[in-house]
């Protein structure tokens, strides 16, 4: 091609590119025609939508809205004013006025931000008549949350003002706007918040508003947030909270066939309405600084504890799967299990079998430490090295959802700990360690840590004979489909045939006169469960209980954890059986036991611990 021809081609090509780009910008893309945010000629205001309502699984309203009013400011439009008069109207000090103005200017001189939030209805009526005197200030309407039921603040969460860091991460928000900060309010923020509307108002050269910009062609209406229905049964939730008064711990109840969370109790708790209104910040600070009771800690999701004897269920299932025991394998227990020659190489047991043969069923309902220590050791020692055996064991345990985040729709959580061979290699780099080094894992002590929701999910998995649905807190969202991961089963590495004999043992925990929970048997309900006592270096041991019912076609699986509750049958067991009875029958036929739990308190134990801690710190 001649040079002249090439030059002509390049000129035509470049011209076509420019024409195409201009056509796109002027005809197809209207983003540049939207007026600049709060330019000198156009003022931008927002119309805030109503957040979605929240209901329990039975349609009971848990979270609603109430009208609120915010005083907004655009710093560059503020004219000289009578500061003392304005402060008197807003019920703030002159120092507060200066701080708020500096904050607003630092954010932006031309973009509106909240000057005073959440003015009362009575103050709004009075202020509305006076605001014309204070240029640059105006009032907008917002909706605040209100909680008709004083329950489940750890589930529901709360909303609060965005800060500058949040705005940098998500430019949708502006200073003074509200955002979900905890619970479902934060997990489902985009679903609940809706979409704010925008109005562009044109101003003349004297800065006077003269009407909608281009007849409102760029204005948008607010879109209300979607309503959400939770899986929570609010009656069961409140019942669990009442049973846990003056106790610290967590209760998690799950519907095994769906993974829906029926109750998620954490105590001590607080009234969710404390997180509403102008006192929210002050109330939050008080709750946050309570490092003794820690009411903001969701113990059901974040409390990591040794699982104790309920973990023996996993020990048995793994040993059965690895074919190192069967249902007729027996041992004799003489008050404990000796795993070495030293005087300290002895694990005590209180099963009370006194040397009579113990097989799997009896080992479960009598909670024999010796049997499960033997089963655990056989599992690890089946393989050529302890590292290999430990990794196989760890893989089986993790298939129950232990030692990992459950990937649910809850805003907080801990993954717990399920050790493996690599961990012990780090701990004993110069030692050829064996199963006896970590034998206490067999009975849920040692390095194993679980959260109450993981224990409840483990129980649901056993109830389902080998699979679970990811536990979740939202049942349905108006106009949206639930994520498929909540309706897809997760299978364990244990064959289904091994669950039935273990479940029979759990059933005998209640049904056999020598079972560790025979005292909690409920007439007409076939409950399968396991008591637990987790050793604790600080104060009394923890009280634990897991259970599901009915035995066949189970409707509820539950884990109860009571901090410093002495032993499983003292507090956790009765609470679990009462919760099951209440959920399945709607009432309890054991009012004396109910009152014992309602009125029972562990506050003396907690006070004793506090005194001991203070003395140590001295």
C-alpha cells in the first residue's frame, strides 16, 4: 500500500472512532447528563425508603419502623446566625455546635450531612416553624427501628450511623445515613435497606430554589426494603431466654430436616430497644464496656468451649467407620483408662460399671471414658504413623461441620478447633508422638473446641443419619429466592448404617434407668441425647447437653451450654428437655422443673470468679 493510501486509511479510521465515541456519549450513555452532585445550580436531596420488616417463622412481627427526623446541614450554604438561639432550639451546647460544624465541613462543604440525628416528633413540629431563619439547615424524614418483642437482640442486630471508613468502602452511603451493624441487619443490609430516591432541585443565580431540574426527569423514587421472615420461633426463643436468666451461656435449636435455626439464645442479653434513638451510642458503650457479663458476645456463635462428653458420639462413629470397633466390642472399666506406665497416665471414669463388660450401647448411656479412649486410640493406631491416623480422624470429624465456619448467614462466628497430625508435629517437633499424647480428645477435652451452634448442627447431623443442611436464620425474603446452599445437603464421611446403633445408645441415655439423663425423660416424647461436663480451669466446670426428638423423623435438635454449670445434668439437661417439650407439645407437664430453671441462678459462682480474678490481678 502506498504511503498516501495508508495515511488516508488512518485518518478515516480515527475519524470513525471519534464519531462512534461521541455517538455513545451523547446518545447512548446519559451518565454525563445527570447534574453534578450539589453543583452551584443544582441541589441534590435524598428520599429515604422504609427498611423491610422482620417476622418470625409464624408471622409474628419482630422488627418494625418508627418515624424519625434529622437536621441536615450543607456547610457552604450556612449564613451568619444566632448560634445561642439555634443551640437552644436543638437542645445542644455551643461546643457541640462547633464540633458538629467542623465534622460536617471535614466531610464536605457542599454535600449534606446529618447535623443532629433523630429529633423527636414534638421537637420536629416546633423546629419546622423556625428553620427558615437558619440558612443551610433543613429537616429530612428517616425511619428508625422498633422492636415489639423484647427478645433476640443477638439475632436481630441494630442499625447505626455510617462512619467515614464505611463510606470509603461503599459510596452508596453518605455521612449520617444508617446501616445495619449487627445480626441480620448487617447480613441482609442490602435486602432490608431498599434504595433511596434522589431529587435534583434547580437554583437560580441568587441560590433560590426554582423547581425540579429539567422537570424532574432524573429524579427517582425510593424503593422500600424487602420484608424478611426468620426461621426463629419467637415463643421458643423467649422461653429459652427465660430459662437462662442469671446464667451465662448459649442455646441453639435447629430443625434437622431443613437446617432452620429455631432458637439462638445468648445470655446475658439486653433489650434491643436500647439500640434505638439518640441514646443508642451511650447504651452501646455501657454494654461494650461490660467486660464481665459481655452481653454483646453471642455465645451461641462465638463461644468456643471443649465439647465434653457429647463428642463421644463422634468418637464412636469414627471408630465404627474405621472398623476398629463394632457394636459388640467390649472393655472393662475399673474407674478409668490407663494409657501409659506413669502414675499420671490415667484417665478417671465415673460410669460405675465396676469391671463388668461395657459394649457400645452401655458406653454411651453410662458415658464411659474408658470405652471411648480405647476406641480413639485404636482409630489413630490403625495407621502406620500417628500423623496419618490423626489426619484420617480429623477429616471424619470435620465432615460434621466441626472445626470450620459453617458458611451460614449469621453475622459473627468462630470456627472452633479440630486438631490434625500437622498441628501435633508443630507441638512436638523433636518427639515421635503417639495417640496417648492427645487421648483426651476422645472425650471432648484436649485440643478440641466447638461452638454451641456447631454442637447443635452435629446433633442434627446424627438425627439425620449422616447429613446436615447449613444452619441459617432466614426462612424467606419477599420477592427473592433463598440461596441454594441452604437447601443442599452436606454429607459426612460416615456410612449411614453406623448411625443407628449410636442413636440407640443416645435413646437409652433417657430410657435406661441407669442412663445419665433418665431423670429428664418426658412422657410421650422419644428423646435421644447426651450429657456433658467440660473441665474448666476457671471456676466450676461447664454444663453441656445435646439432644434431638422425636427419635424417628426428628423435629428439633438442640445444644445447651451453661458456663460454670457444674455438670450436664444439673442445668443444661433440664433446660434442653424443657425446650424440646415446649416446642413439640406447646406446653410442659413439669412445672416444678420449669420453675427450678426460671429461678435458678449461678450469679454467686460468677461473683466468686470475679473476686478471685481481682485478687490475682492485685
